[in-house]
């Protein structure tokens, strides 16, 4: 619970205004709890209502997306874009296409994005969007019609200097391409309005790899600085098998780890010889298939139904890269019992608050999502820079910048935690370091009287 009366009041206001939005409330509570010492040390935050303002999105768009399926039938989905905070730059954040999308999910993601984007050190504000549309099982043409209809409304509210969406769950290069094409048709403008674009039309090299690679750069730095350890010789478990999971697997392996398990929402695979990533890429990126298929192609591998079972696989390093709240208290306890030394969050908010407490109390190094998965959006910001300059940088250039950014984020989070008496607590450190820059910009820009 909160010590400060101010934080109690702010959180009560968020609860009253957003009833039942459990993911959003979870994300807000965690940040406000971390900010306790910052609020005590800076009375201006209360005087100028910074926290009341930061928990309320600047603008929320909910809209109808109607499209026609392959049978000629009309389908209706709901589209969302939450433009949360523009204090330090244009709104920036992904678009999630998944049946579980609702206002609470988009708001938790948009809220976290404010602090994550600030941590990158680049000039990007926080936003998020999406729809309850499910791309799974749809034809390319159905996906195209949905994306075009979605963008027909969204185009009125975004722009390269206003709001720059990108990928997230269910939104990859195919969806971004259809959305970009529609934006260009509607506006007659070729601008960097979306990131994660294809390499032939303004996309950045290394954006596809960035979130997973960045996660491993962060975890490697955390292991080196806090435990004089590295990925070398470690057994690694990576949940999910989408964009983030695949490139986390690739970099963890390059850094000397052995990834033995991956998953999708149906179940997980275990391969004691180390997962053959080419097979996973073929199944997931090319065929858009299920992870179960892996065991038909690789000898000695096992498939188990149910995705949470992946946390029972013994490992030294766990990288949750699927979705929110995928590690609960029980799974965290099993990981600790099995000797995990580090957890790096590739997904957004994959650990419940109870799971985080289990890791922290057991002395497990814990890299929170806002900091550890910021490499994706950081590289999106590098894509925006390249688009503005009308240049493209080499893979090596972008990858080197990404690595420097991740190492800096680790040290900023570590130092912020230490400064406020919470040495080693990267959850608090990331929240504080991300918050300070945004709060400073909000104070400087005043309130519209
Ligand atoms: P993808 O759509 O490429 O992959 C998502 C993966 O997670 C799939 O394996 C999917 O399985 C699994 N998954 C999705 N929903 C669930 C669920 N409810 N339960 C269990 N498994 C699920 O998405 P990304 O890899 O891009 O995103 C993964 C996570 O990383 C998300 O939390 C996202 O917000 C976060 N993230 C993504 C960034 C990016 O640049 N793409 C940047 C920073 C964070 P299935 O195929 O069965 O649905
Ligand atoms: O959660 C995230 O940071 C993303 N999905 C990436 C956002 C972006 O704008 O690249």
C-alpha cells in the first residue's frame, strides 16, 4: 500500500475512473508504488498535479472497423488508439491485434510505453493501439481488408510528427505493409508514419531483431554487473514463439546460452539438445503454423499441451516473451526452486506482482519489461530518424546503437534505484528513471489553464 497521501488519492482516482480495468490498474499501481520516494523528495509533483495528469491519457480513440470476409459477410471489430503522453515526443507504440484486446489492455500498454520510451533516451511519447481482430486463420486478403479499414479511421489521428504506430502481438511486417499502403493512398504522403516497415519502403535494418536482441543485451549487462556472470553455458527458457521470442532465442544462443524450450498459446516444446531455430522460423514466420509441429521435424523433442507448463522446465535464465501475466506466483516459485538466476521480461508485464515479489525475495536478478524490452521501440525511433534523413543505416550501425542504448538503460535504472535507497531493484529504478524525464518535461510545459 502507499505511504504518501498524495499517491493514495491519485490511485483512488484511477480506480474510480477506470472500474474493473485490471491490467491498467496493475500497471499504474506498480509505477506509483515505485515513485513513493520521488514524490516525497519533490513537492512540485503534487503542487502541479503531475501524477493525476500522467495517469490520464491525453486522448483515447475507440472506433468501428467493419470489413468484408472471404464469404462476402460483413465483420465488425473495435479499433483502439490511446495517445497517452506527448511530453517528450510524438506518441509512439505498437498495435496489438488479438481477440483479448480491450480498453484495459491497450491502456496498460500505453501507460507503460510512456516510461519505456523515456528510458530509451530518444524523443518519443507514449501510445498504444489495436483491435480485437484475430489475424489467426484469416486469409491474406481478409487481413488486408481489415488493415485498410482500420487505417481508414486511424489515418485521421496519426502522422510522422503526431503519432507513429508499429507492431505488437498479431501485427508484423505483413500488417504494417497493408496499413502503410492505405495511409499513403489516403494522404498522398510517403512519410515515416509507421515503423517496422519492410526494408524496400523505409524500414530499418535490425528492427525485426531489435526487441529480442535488445532483451539479451540488457540481461547480459545485468548478469555482468550484478553477478559477474554471462549467458555462456546457461540453460535458457524462452516463452512464446513470435517476433520477440525468436530473436531473443537467436541472441541468447549467440551469447553462449542453450535455449531448450519455447511455446505458443496452446503448449510448449522441450528440446534437450537446444532448439533448432531455423525449424522454428520456418514454422512460425513462413508457414504461420503451430509450435507443436516442431516435434514432427526434430528428433528427441517433446511437445506438452498448456503454455504455463514451460515454467516447470529447469533453467538458469527465463525470458518470458509471450504476453501479460504469463508467470504467476506458482510458476515463479517453481522457477526459483529449479535454480533460476535471472529473469528478463521480453513481453509487456509478463510477471504478476506476486511473481515479481517471489523473484526479488529470492535474490533472482529481475529485468522488468519497460527497461528490458525497450530495444524494439528504440530501434523504431532509429527508423524514424532514418526516414527523416531519407537515409538507411547498415545493420551493424543500428545494432551497435541498440546495444549502447540497452547498456545505458540498464545503468540508468540501476543508478536510479541506488539513488533512492533501493539498490538492485530494477523495477523501481526503471520506473523512476523513465518518470523523471517525462515529469520534468510536463513541468516545463505547464498546464493549459
Ligand atoms: P507475436 O504476435 O509475434 O508473438 C506472440 C507470441 O506470444 C506467440 O507465440 C503467441 O502464441 C504468444 N501469445 C500471445 N498471446 C498469448 C496468450 N494470451 N497466451 C499465451 N501465449 C500467447 O508478438 P510479439 O513477439 O511481437 O510480442 C510478444 C510480447 O512482446 C508482447 O507482450 C508484446 O507486447 C511484447 N513486445 C513486442 C515488441 C515488438 O517489437 N514486437 C516490443 C516490445 C514488447 P499464439 O501464436 O498461440 O497466439
Ligand atoms: O511494446 C512495444 O514497445 C512495442 N510493441 C514496440 C513499439 C514500437 O513503436 O516499436
